[in-house]
């Protein structure tokens, strides 16, 4: 009862003690985050002066010496220094602003030697972005320092304005009684309205200062993230390289699977069929009835081999998908499932064949998981388009517990979707139901 009463009326969870719950606006002037951000702004001015002076000096000196052989080394050294100062700025932002900015791509030197290194530094877009940060940061640091210090100083000075009459009684006014020496002084204030209004204005300034500083540091965050972090192009190239590796691995795994299925399935049956037909040919003249039985058995093996080859071809790329699209292809997959499956495809047009094929195999893999592991009584497949994304959703009423991070087939499926900028989201609590949603880019 005490716990419920405390939770309802703002008390703590233990013994009904009241927890201090000040609004964020009142806590902000004393919050550690506010003081860290204020320290970041204060340090920004001297660091900005250092960065600006270094960058402009090295750039001007290097540009002026380009008529000689010293210009290129000076420019390269200046850009390398800017990269080093940028690393310090990322460290400062990480310590005071809590930013997690990844280090940009290093200088890629294709050949050994000083000239190759200087050429790589001068060609690196990251180096020039660090130089641009050093130039742009200085005027912004001057502005943010001036605004933050002005609001902070005026706010606290006006907020503590009434205390000045007690600390310094000589400023209390001429009409009051002032006793100095060993006796206590008393001051009758001339204008209490002025003091009250000043203190209230100071309170507003003090409460607004943390939010103003936070807005100023937001611009610093953008500068650090945009100019000192990895470029979007480099990040995209790295992501594409990783996706290319995943695609190559997936293609190799598919080829190995096809080879294994052919070797262990249809090929083995065809070898046995050839041996049986050879034996039947030898017995045809001496024992026609035995030869006829062997030919009949070989006929059954031929049918089985044809069925396995047909299933294998359907696994590579089903003809119904090419001819009739996702609706018919997924309905065919659902008809072969051991669990009753409802299929609903709402597409006004067909996506690109590659996206259509990935969507088909994604649903096929998910329905196989439903049949093997879910112990579900029913399932459903929904396919629709949302703006420039192709959406797939497979839901079953099974036992749940599916997890992408467990290293199962869902992990491989997620990697395959990620290779084409797709997303796989699994919602499968213990006890079910399981809802798997996949997104693919829509490409006409």
C-alpha cells in the first residue's frame, strides 16, 4: 500500500520517501551536462584561435612558396597538422559533449616514399575538410563564447543582485542608516521594486543559459560530425565493400549447395540408372522378365531424378516467378507448406527481377522456418509497397523464440537483405506469435 501510494503521489519506491523531481528547466543550471557544455564553449575560443592561426599561417605560407619546391611540403605538413588537431577536437567533443565520432579514413599511400605521402595528403578530401573546420570554427567560437559568457555572467550577477547590498553596504543608498566598525550595519533599501525585478530577470537569464549553450553546442556537434568524421562517401564505399563480400559469400554458398544437391541427388540417381540399364541390357536375351523388371525400376528412377531436377531448378529461379510474378510464386510456395498459409500480395506493378527474386527467396526461407521450427497452426504472408520500399511480412502463431543473433538461418537472411540495403526485423517473444518484417528497396 505504501508503495502504491508513493508512486501515485510522487513518493519514492522504498519506505514512501519523497524523491526530488524538479522540472528539467529548474535542474538545467546545476546539471553536469550543462557545465560540461559550458566548459566546451569556454575552451572553444582559445582552441579556435590556435586552429585558425595555424591553418591560415600554413596555408598562406604554403601557397606563397608554391613558386619554389618548398610549397608542396609546407602545404602537406599543414594539412597533416590539421588532421592531428582534428583528432584532439574529436577527443574534446567525446569528453565534454558525449559525441561518438568515428575516426576518418587514414591517408592511403599507394607507394612508399615522402613524395607519395605528400601527394596522398594533398589529394585526401579528409585533410581539406579538417582545414575547413579550423577556418570555420574560429568565428563560430568567438560568437558562441561571447553569447554564453554574457548570458552566464549577467544571469548570475542579476540573480544575486540583492546580496550585493549586504556584502557591500556602501552601495545600499544614502537614505538608510549605516553603522560601521564593530556594530552590525543595517541598510534600508531605497527601491525594493528595482531589486526584485532585477533578481527575477536574472533568474530568467540563469534558467535560459543552459538551453542557449546547448543550442550553441548543437552547431559544434554538426561541425565536428560533418567535417572531422568520416565522409558519407567513404562510409558508403566501406558499406558497399562489406555488402559485396556478403554477396560473394552468399553466391559461393548457393553454388556449393547446388553442386551438393546435384552430386548427392540427381547425379547419383542417374549413375545408378545407367548401371541398372546396363544390367538389363545384358539380361535381355537370357532373362527377358528380369530385364523388364529392371527397366521398370529404372523408369521409376528417371521420374524421381526428373522431380529432383525440377525442384532444384525451382530453387534456383522458379519459372512461375518470371512468368506471373510474386503473387502466383508465393501462392505456389504456400501450397507446398506443411502449415496452412494465407497469402496477400498488394502490388500495382512488379519490382525489378533481382528484387523480386530476393523477396521470393526471403518468404520461402521464412515459410520453411515456420514449417520446421515454429509448431504453428497457421501463418500469413503479406506483401505491399510503401513509397520506395517493398515490404514483406510473415506471421505465425507458433511458439516464438526466433532470434537473429543466435546464428541461425535468420542471420544469413539478414546479411543477404543487408547486401541490397534491405532490413530484417524479427519480433518473436517466447510463447509467440512470431512476426518477421523485411524491407527491400523498390527498383523498377
